[in-house]
């Protein structure tokens, strides 16, 4: 993999790693679950829900990559860009720019 000097350069690569519809759906479910866990952390005033948010988000995404996309998650090589990519892709799915 080539290095990326900006997120703008990285995001097309990130989308290419998410061509499989099931993988994208699992990302969406995991990110939605992570948002629910963050909300639970706030409402219940319990920071353990933040750990649950990380587990939920990454577990669904990694299942999508290992079993459906058949690739390694970009998180392993580009953790910060990948984390940002998850949220941008989530937004792009919500606004209809990317199909589920």
C-alpha cells in the first residue's frame, strides 16, 4: 500500500476497500451501535459504554472485512484515517451518496 499525505487522498482507497454491500452494511450497523453505546454512556453516566462502543464498531466492521470483503481492515495500517473514513462513509450512506 502506498502512503497517503491527506485524508482526501486516502478516502478513495478506503471506499475501494468497502466494495462489498454486506461489508458496508455491517460497518453501518456497527457505527450505529457505537453511537447508541455513546448515548448510553452519557445517559447512564457510565464510561464502560465507551468501551462497548469501540467493540461494537470494530467487531461488525472486521467481520465485514474478514468474511465478506476478504481483505484486511485499513485500521491496521492507517488507524486515524480509517477511523475518520468510517464516519465519513457513515455520513455518505445517511445522505444517500453511497448505497447500502
